[in-house]
C-alpha cells in the first residue's frame, strides 16, 4: 500500500515528509507534536495499516546540542540492540525496550533535504511517563527500571560508546562554565542571579566528590528523571527506559544521583514557591530499594557515595540551568522569561534539603543493602 502525508489543506509538512522516509507500510494519517521534552522536537506519527492504526514516535534531533548525530544514533542502535537481546524471550518483551525503525535507505536515522536528522521508534502502547513524581511506588518502579537498564548494559561489548556530550556529568567543568558565563555576563543578567551564583561558587568542593572518587566507568543513562521511564498504565510497573541520547560512559552514581534529584521532590522543576521544594524520605527510601534491589553489579565504593551523588547531581543541574540563564537560554527550552533562573533556584533549594538530611539518607541506603 502506498503512503501519503498531508495536513488539513493537503500540504505535506516537514515532519510528515520525514515520517514517510522510514520503513513503515501503510497510509500516514497524521503527525502531531508529542511530549514535553526540553531538547528534541517529538511527534506522534499515526499510520493506517490494513484497517489497523499504529503509532510511532518521530523525533528531530537537536543538532545544536548533539553535534554528531550519526555517532549519537550509532550509540542508540548498539544499546537498543543489546537490550533487545537481553529481553528476548521474556514476558512482554516488545514493550520493555525501545525499537528503532530504519530509514528506507537502511540506516537507523534519516537526514532530510534541509539537513535535519530524524529517528523513529515503535510506540510503546499502554504505558506513559510523568513529568512530576506522584507516589513512592512510581519512584520504586522507576529506580528498578533504571537499575535493570544499567545492569543489562554492564556487559556491552567493545568498543566503548562514544561520548555524545563530552564531560556531561563533569561537575567541576560545569562550575568552570558558570564562572565564565558570570564573568562575561553577555546579557546583563548576573545581577538578578547574584545569590544563586554565590551559592554555586561556595560549593566548589562538592563538585569534585564523584569525579575524583576513583570509581569504575560504566554504561549509564545520565538523565534518569521520572519522565524518562515508561510505566505500565494498568500495573504501574516500570517497563521501558527512554530518551537514550545521553547513554554513554559514566559513573553508576550519576544515575542514582539524578533519580534523587528528580524523584525525591514532587515540586515542579521550575517551582517558584520554594517552600514546596523539599526531600520526601519515603521517596528516597523507595529509590534505594528499587535501585539496589537490581544493581548487584555495584562495588562497595560505588554504594558508599550514593547519598553524595544526589547532592552533586542536583547541584550540577542547578549550575547548568543558571549558566544557561546567564548565556541566554541556549540549551534548555524556556516558555517564559526567567524560567531557567527559577529552575536553578529550585535545584539549589533542593541541595540545601539534601544537605540537611544526609545522615538519614545514609541510614536508608544501609538498610536497603548499600
């Protein structure tokens, strides 16, 4: 059956043309924006195939951030293939992994006439993601899913994955970037962020806690927020890790630290009422149980810095938001003026909360098997 892609006026748009470039048979019924990600442009492409509608996730890769999209897609292809092998023969295996759809020319991505790079995944039906954590059960399931993901990739064959974003979790370098942005102050925004800049600069020693700990290199996701794992709509079980752009060499505590950052606080990432930003120990305990329950590959020295990892990665994310604010919101999408500064403020308040509860969190890790 032939394929076609048109809008209501009979025109084929860029996303529609890209959808037609992948190996999907049938008639393209629609392509509509999908999701709430900060980086890439995502669309839901619906094809009619023999009287049955099937959905696909179509994404335009942000080449302003990922400068080598071919290397990025090579990583994703290797990771998804390896995970598929681990899942083969398991219960509901097709929903527990991402499946790339190849372009009609055969590669795992498509470059269109305008030079944009696209990829397509089969849609994981009956599952959803959450932008903000709601329950401790969700935290447990997400942590378990990310822990399993790390475990499945522990024996990924050589060669080493390419670093799609070099020094992504190199927190000292992130702080150095903030210093440069502060000194340059190209948009005159530093005055409005004086307190936040001082907060970050005053914790320079914290930025070195992980990268100087002598930990082994692993394959890590590096962006383990709640929105990057799909939960089954009926059972609530964590079934599939998504958003694989940042899967590359890293330290296992990076992933746990980002889970602490994004899942121990139910306030929005850009929450303006900082009284709502707080660590919920029930959430932290759920993360520890879920992650340590499946991450049997961890060494004792990795387990020993899991609490510190939450503080480091939260501080790092605040530094990233603050740097982007000073430089003109070039990396993270913003929907209102000052949103990146609000994001930084919320992260730094969470750092304070994590500092206040360090001893309690260390006891939780010990009880959970750390």
